[in-house]
C-alpha cells in the first residue's frame, strides 16, 4: 500500500479523541490455519478496523485471505532465514506518527481510541516489509535472455559502441546502532544523521566530521555505476548533486547516509546491456508476487474454520 492515503488516515482517526486501549477478546476464535499457524477472529477484526483508518474498508473474507497470503510469505521468509529488524518496523511506525503530527506514544493512544492496538499496525508493517522482501528475492530469480536484451536494444535504437552509463564515487557514513537498541535510540541516531546531512561539507571533510561524533564510521564504497545500485537508492542517485547525500536509511548496522563524492559518464556497452536487462526483468516481474502466492497456496495446508 505504501501508505499513499496517509492524509485521509489522519482525518479518519479523529486525533482529538484519545481513549483507553482496546483489549483482545479472551474468546477470540480461530478463523483459519495456514500450515497449522492460526489466524484469529481478533486478528481479522483488528485488521478490518485498521483498513478503515486507511480509508480502505475491506470485507471480512477479503481481509482474511490477505492475511493468509501474508502468513504464507512470512513462512517462506522464516525458512530462508530472512528477517525484518525491529528497528525497521519502528522506523515505519514512527514515520506515520510524524506524518500525523503526533509523538509515537500519543499516536499509539490515538490508534487505541479508534479500537486499534499499536501492535496491530506494527504487525501489518512487518508483514508488508517481509512480503516485499520475499517477492523481491523471487523476482531476482527471473532471467532475461540475451536475445530479449538484443531485441530491446535494437528497438530503442541504442548504439552500444558509444553508449554511456553514470558512475559514482561514494562514501557511506554509518551511525552505528547496536543490536537490541531501543526504538528511541534508533530515532535519536536518525536525528543525528539528518543533522549531519544538513552540515555535510563534502567527502574530503566527512571523515573529520565523523571523528567528532561518537559511534560513527565512514566507509569508502569506491566506484559504483547505475547497474550496481538499484532500487530507491539507485533512483535517488541519478538526481542527487555531487557533494550531496541521500536521505538516511535504517539498516541492520544502524542509520546509513550515502555521500556522492564524484559522478561522471563512462562509455560502457556492458553497462547499457545490464540496464536494459534490469528494465526487462522489472517488466517481467510485475506479477511475480501474485503468481508466487498462488503457487504457495497450492502447496499449503489452509483450513477455514
């Protein structure tokens, strides 16, 4: 969903009224099991209330099936040893709180006043991140043939002999967050990283700047081209100015800031072919999530109660 409806979400919450948290019913019944993992009526009811806050009201059956799909993807992640750091979930949660102009604790109370537990939103965020992670890994297994790449090059009229791609010299400034740190500490490090960005004076001085701060490490990433950095970071790099930085990103190591030290166009037929391959792969991966979940459902033991 990517939270495109957050303004409506803020309006729907009725933020002026804060009441006591709702509690899970002791009589919550099992609505379905997914490979013996239960989904309860309380889980479904909480999700329905959350979707209403997102101004995306969904029927009982649709919500239940969506939650079954999420469980299937989460089970794949567990089997493959893939996990989502608590800090990443908390970052998303705090980001929504910031958008509705509330401190996280007050935001949790505002959710409770609408009958939605803060943990329900956290579980939803974790499910979204986990599902995206699993589907992305699945998409990477899709291979585009050389014939398809060549056909696309000819279709676009690209002259590979003279084609160029963008190459960057990068530094990575890491605001280290030890494992098990509190969400509050993660937030503190994010604020420190953002403040660092505002006073960043170029790669030549970044090491000296970092040495003045506790728990900050500067790593030289070397030279990377547009085929080596993909996703949101790759898109941001294409428009970021030399001497600037990308927005802080929370990772398992901490809060990371990428600085652009140099950028130049280099001649590279291989790089252009790689960009075309990436483009074709993205096109072929559009329905990979839907198709993958359909495969998982075929092999799963799903029982509706």
